[in-house]
């Protein structure tokens, strides 16, 4: 789970909507192109934005891990399967076979040069697709995100539902570890029935807490007025317009370059 | 309270009452937390994730017991995954939660009361698992350009159908017990 990192970086000061525009523009650009140069350009842009976001390296460890797995698996699977499809008509240069003999249905899983080259393109695309949107939860406080949902005219109860679920997540983990520790105190190994019991207890504990939350909602008369006000507001300023224009320009350049527009 | 006073109190404007909204939030938190199952690796994760997600969806439908419960969870989860949780495999795949929820909602509504039949719950979660994988693979192949052979696609689709159906079965068992426990609190 990605947590918000408190900072005063230029990215943190931007309106969340401009970051959503950036994220989707870069993602769309990566989807439409298969050029190494353009994908490298998009990665560089994403990295620059990440540097501007001022997120500590240790917070990025899980992202790097996911990226590493995607790059490794993406390159490997595409190296094997890219030329294996029925509609592939190009050259096939086999480097080596992953399996020493031909297995029925699966084959010998040959690693090809063409597949490796496509694997690199695929991995670069996935790096952009993962890097660009993750900047949003790292640099946007959940309360700002709630304001975005409100500005998009989402119903208040839906906004409350999402807000409460975010508050519930750490509590859910805390409850999980408490129940797990209690089970560990009784037994060393846990079987299927113990896991089911854990799930049941976790559900009941979470729902019991939700009952208390509902009570506090009732005391605050939530739901008796559709209109709600907020102390905090968000506004789409000059910097947001510049950042959004930059994002859309990047998308435009890529679309023109790939011949989509 | 006389009729005049009762008439002056405005009714709750939302379809779900505050108690149900709070319970939906608890289920949504559990569903968002299931993403961490993937830490166990692709093979183990593929099995456990389906069981837990299927279990949670059916339990939510039984405990809340109101139409559109699953659909609401699907919509809220899509938004949460895109905007807040940060979908690791690209924001587009978050839309799988919405499409699955529409399918499961339609199936669960065919039973009366809502999610009241074991057979429909199991069948619904099996279809949910099937749609989950088809949409996820569809996005990966069509939009991200992933190339996979048919035998691997078949494997990737069949496994979740089984695990989600098991989750649906367990959800039906646990759901009814949890509902009894909650109503007695």
C-alpha cells in the first residue's frame, strides 16, 4: 500500500487534478508508442517528476521491486512468446531453448532475438505505466483527493465510504496481527480451520468498529443534508495549467509521432 | 412522537444508511488490503487472492443484504485503486473491479433474498473470477501489448475461476455466521 509522503515539493503544491492529467497523458503516450526513443523520453520525464516530488528513496523500495519484477518477467515472457504467436510473420532468430526437449502443448520455449527486443519495449512501457500514476498517492494528501471527488460531483456517502476505508486499512492490519499473534500463542502451526477462524474474527472485529463509526456518524447527523462544506479548498491555479499543458503537449507530440493523430 | 413531529424530520437522503456505509467501508478496507497477498508470489498469490476476494465479496453481500452492495464496492474500489491506493500494474487495470462488480451484482440480484442462495453465490463468484482474469488479460494484451500463448492464457483464466468459486462457497458459510454475530451485537 502506498502512503502519502509529507513534503513541500512543487508536486505536492499542485492541484491533484493536474497530476491525474499528467498520469493519464503519460500512460496513454506509452500505450500508443512502440519506439525505444519515445519510451526512453517518457521514462526520463517520469524520473524528473519523481525527483521533483522529493519522495525519500526508502519509500520507493516497493516500487523498485515491482518494477524489477515487471522488467524481468516482461522481458523473459516476451522473449519466449513474441514469435510464438500464430500471426507472427517476421524473422525468428533462436538464441537458446529454455526446455531441453519439446514438451507437448508448451513446446521447447525458445528465446529469440526478436522476442528479446520486443521484451525491452514492453518492459519500458510497463515502467512508464507504473511510474507515472504512482506519483499521485505519494504526493497528494487523501483529504485533497476527497476534495477532488467532491469537485467531480461524487455523492457524499461515496466520498465518506472511501475516506473511512482509508482510515480502516491500518486498523485492519492491526487487528490481523493481534488475532494472528493470539493464534500463534496457542499453536505453532496453523491449519485451514484456523485461517477461516482468523478471517471470521477479523470480519467481526472490523464490523464491530464500523458499528461505532456509524454511531458517531449518526450523532453528527450525517446523511440528513446532501450539502456539505469543507474548511479546505482546492483550486486549479496557473502552475496547474502549465503542468497540465506540458502533460498534454507530451501526449500530443507522441500521438503525432506515432501517426495516431 | 406525534405524526406532525415525525413528518418534520428529514429522511436520510442516501440509499444506504450510515450503518451500511460504515460496514461497506470496513469491507472496502479489507478488499484493498488483499492487494498485499501478492507479496507471497504469483503462484501462491493467484490461489489465495481469489479465495479471499471471493469470500469478502459474498460476505459483504450477505451481511449488508441490500441490492447494489457489490456494485457500490466495485465503484468505490475502482476509485480508491486509481486515486489513492495507486494501482501497481497501471491504473487501467483498476477498471476490472468495476466490470466484475457489475457482473456479480447482476448474478446476485437473481436470487431472493439478495445473495441468499449458495448455488448462485458460488456460480456468481466463479463468473466474477472469469471476468476478472479476462478483463485483466484483455487490458494487458490490447493496451499494454503483452503477448501470451493460448495455453498460458487458459491456465491464467481457469485457476481464478476455481479459487474465486471456493471463496464464494466459504463466503456463504462465513457470511451467514458473521451476519448472526453482528446482529446480536
